[in-house]
């Protein structure tokens, strides 16, 4: 299956299985290089990349209106290249040595090579877009790059002061995570030729992306093996929704303790464990789960406006997968 590490229902992929096979060949070919080191690193990236959620959203969003065509394959390629480039760069920024149970590129080949590999992927987006005259798709991808960078920097800025509000949090995750999934759905719609639906499909993708990120927030408080230790967001001073909610409702004493813990004791495993327990005990997880389910329902309501089909059914299953996934 394409969903690494999990048995995802075959019916999700079945309607676009040939497109996914074609995409996999295209993706591998797009990263080949005559530079041996670069070819070695990109081969590792191809081999270890994960769930391929984004190409699926492109193809299913296209097939909701018309058969997958070359432009849909191009859109899937551009968005997956961007996703992988940002992963490589993010691991450098976060000084992360592991990604979903595998060594990161920077852990194996150091930061300089990782940055250059990420840059190579971004350059491929530009070249492939120009080669196929897909300037409309390039515009969407460029907007995602801009928003993802803004979201990351906004999160860093607020982490220093720990003054992030729920409103700012949603702005951060809309830019960091939801923007790219929204681009996948919008670009799939554009590829279909039914551009009158592009804004609706973008809104759909954004709702899914918001739910996706909240699910990631919740993993930080769980006991399941997801490729990172529990409490890692707290150690990195990332203000996620469960923590923001608890901070906003805590009395002065508890709020001061939480802020002090995150600012000055975030490397203390025992203290981090206490913060995790406090968030759980004070309704942080329940609040985040309810918000996640609200975005899930909004996304499903958008799909209800379209005729029934295998592709619509797969998109509904994808929305549910986002909040039911184990990693």
C-alpha cells in the first residue's frame, strides 16, 4: 500500500490506482541526477517517503470532475516535490535526526548537503513547470512556499514569547500545513478543467489540512509510536492547540508554572511529563479533538455538494483517515 506503515483500505486508492502507479514512476524519474551524491540522496528520499497523501488528493480532486490527465500528474509531481523539499529543510531547521522512524537526510549527510538537496527539489519544480507551461500550477505552488515560510517564521517568533493566541495558532497551521493540502485539491480541480470549483476545493483542502495538523498536535500527548517521542513539541517550545487552550483557561499560578516549565525546563524530561499530564487533566486534548472533528465535518459537508462517485467516496475516506490515522 502507499500509506507507509499502515493498512489503509484499498478502496481509498483503487479509483486512482493507475494514476498513482504512473505518478510513482514520474516522481522517481524527476529526481534522477548525473551527480552521484545527489542521485544517492534523492534515491534515499524516494525510498523512505511516506504516505503520499498529497498526490492522492490531487488525483481524487481531479477525478471528482474529469479523468486524470497529464496536467493532474504534473500537479501531483509539483506538490510532492515541494512536500519533500520542505521536509528536508525542516529537519535542518529543527536539527532533527529522525523522520518517522528513519534517519533524516541531514543526519546521514549533514546540513549543507540536506539544504542543497532541498534546493534541488525546489529547482525541479520551477523547471518542470516551465517545461510543461504550467504557470498556473506554479503560481499555486509558489503561494504555498510563501505561506509555509511565513507560518514557520510566525511560529518561531511566537515561541520566543509564548504569547500565541488560538487565532494566531490557526493562522500558523493554515499556512504551514493546510496551505499545501489546499493547493493539492485546488490544482487537481484546475487540471480537470472545471476551474469554477477551484475555490470550493481549496476550502475543502484547507479544512482537511487544519484537521491533519491538530491530529499531529494530539500525537504529542499520546502513547503510540509515531516516529517521535511524546512531549517533543513542548521541548521545542511549539505552542500547540491543547497547550494553548489550557494556558488560556488556567489561573495565574498554573499559567506561570506552565510558562516557566516551557521556557526554562523544557529539556527536563520529568517536567515535560508533568506538563503533558496537566494538559490532559485540564481538558486540552478533548478541546483539540472537538476542533479537529469540527473541521472534519466542514470538509465532509463540502463534499456533499457533489454527485456520488467512487472518487467522492475515496475523498470522504481520506478525510476520515486524517483523524483516525495512527501516525
